């Protein structure tokens, strides 16, 4: 499978997980993985997730 296809599928999986209400920790990829491929897939999944459920930042403190 081409890397671009994998990235698109990982992003779509992140969107799907967010819409289902899954926790952010449901990401099947690791941010500290040994391979750049898995780190890129982690980021793609996270990007998809955050399009539906953005991380809120509290600037009041």
C-alpha cells in the first residue's frame, strides 16, 4: 500500500474514532515509534481526530 493511501486511511480512522466518541488514547499508532512511517501515521490519525474534537486550551491560568 502506498504511503499516501495509508496516511489518508489513518486520518479517516481518526475522524471516525472522534465521531464515535473514542478517547484520544484510542490512537493505534505510537508517537515515539522506531519508524518514521508509524510516527507519520500517528500524526495523521491525530489530525483527523482533532478535526472533529479539537483540543481545548485554557489560557486563563
